[in-house]
């Protein structure tokens, strides 16, 4: 028994010595385990995700080939008697520069109506350097859009975006040919949607953007970050003709419908009844006994037009169109335009305190007259006209009218429905 105790004591002593030596020589073997430190929340500077964003080069590269330069040649606005120092041949045509967008492989180009209005000859130049004489397929002055056709093989095109999915703050690119310097891309955001009552077009539903738009960008593309066509750049607010960060584009849905109708019919077919209305104040509505405030005052009825033939008179109050209440003149204009020409519509009116129903045969909305045929308030005198003609005859960007200003006089009153 004593022998076993001695053996146990010796073994314990040896084991204690081994443990002591191990603790001294390798203390990490006896350290308590520690929790793993969490990974840093910020991105590692060396990781690919930390690289600077590549920008919008892919969207621009996708869209740029389909945005074209449009050159229009117009005859002088008015011919003057030739003097000994000036032969008739000295009156050179004026040259206008704008932009356009190829939207169909068959060669259809969307541009602004004011870019090609009155043009005797139209030339289109692609980003790849190819050129072609363009044919005017049709115009729609009410939206300031026009459709051209060119005959070139393998023409690049842009797909339409759905601007209804666009949001204020979305990044957009404006592509065109400003000041004749060549194709240019500018970047901004969608500043507002559904802008109207600006007095630019008859039918307005603009996308507003702060992307730089300058003279020569008319008819160019406003695209989203995927390079799809969001709108046709049309107008700017500017006191100098240059960009102040307030530009307007006709939305893709409007442009696509105008394109479809012009290809099918040569023009856009809209309903028309020949009536001019005015919004009523709350006081006027109360005097007429209209407690709900709905209704539009009929200010003028076009002689011989559909509304007059249906029995509508100036001074009537239009309450409803096809059973739907009307209380906004712009709303009525849009709803009448959407009616199919040749069809019929019902009008509910208030006359001398009594409600009546009328049936009107919808006509085809007439095209606005060309700018040269519109009487202008405050016409220039002959000397000023001659100076303007001479300036327009000069070649180069300086000869271009300040883009963004109205290319035709605005209506003196609200457009007729």
C-alpha cells in the first residue's frame, strides 16, 4: 500500500511539473476563449464595392446613336423688291438646327414641329456620320411634334419608356445638338410631372427637368438611366435663350400616340365641337344656383360648328359631357379631343335656370394655321422686318431664333374645344 502511495505521489509531482512548464512556455494554450469581433459596418476601401460609381455612361451609349441632328432650310419669310445693290438671289434661305429621335427601324424620326415648320428641305444626320434627306410625314402643332422619315439601312432606334412610372427626383439625361457644336449629353433630374397651363402648346402634360437644354436641343431625347425615351425635349424658360435649369419635354406616351396616328392618318385625329368656355368663380356658381360648383360658362360658340348646330348658345352653362361633370376648361379640352370624330356626345347645360340635354355630332379638330398666317399683335415695322430677315439669312448658330421662345404666337384666348 505504501508502495502504491509513493508511485501516486511521484506521478502527481511529474504531472504538476509538466503543467507548470507548459504554462510558462505556451500560455496561449490556457487563455480563455474570446468572442469574435464583429465585422466593421463600413465598406472596405479595397473592396470593389468601394469604387466610385461609373455614372450613366451605359445609358448614354445606348441612347446616343438614335439621337440625330435635324437641319431645316426655309425660304425668307417675306421677299422684298430687289435693289441695284441686291439681286433676288441674295435672299438666301434661313437655316435652322434642331434634333430628333429615331424611334422605328423603318426610319421614322420624332422631332418638334417648330424645328421643321415651313421647311422646304430637311436633312438628318446620324451620330455615326450618315446623312439622309428627310420626308415630312406629318405635323401636330397642338403638341409641337412632327414625324419625319429617312431611308437608311440599320438605323439605330430608342425604345419608349413608361413615364407614368417616373418619379420626381429620378435621374434623366438630355441628348441633342445644342448650338451646332455636336451631339451633347447633359444630366439632371425629373423636377416635376404633369406641368400644364404654361401657354406653350394647346395640349400640355410636360415633364420638367433641370438637365441643361439649349438652342438646338429641340426635338432631342430625354432618357432615363436605362437609356429609354422618356420624352421629347421641347421648351425652356429663359430670358436669354440659354438654359436656366427649367426645361420641358413632351412625355413618351403622348409622343408615341402622335407617332402612331401620323403614320396611320398623316395627322392626329381629335374630337372638336367648336366652343370656347371659361371657368366660373364660386360667386358666379352661387348666383346661378349651382351649389356643387360644377359647370363652365360658354363664352363663344363657333358659327356653323358642331356645338351651334346642336343648339348650344353663348351664355349657357355646360354642366356635363357624356354624363360626366365638367368644372375645368382644360379638362373639357382634353375630353373633347379624346372623342372620336364622326361620333356623337351628350351635353347637359343650364339655360335660364333650367337644365337641358343636347346631342352634338363630334367634328374633326382643325389644324392651327401656319405661323406665317397668324396675325401678330404689335407687328414689326418694315425696317425691323428687313433687319430680322437679314439676321435670319446669316449662316451659323447666331442665325437661329432663340430656342425656347414661342415659335408661333400663342393663342389670344383659350383654345376652343
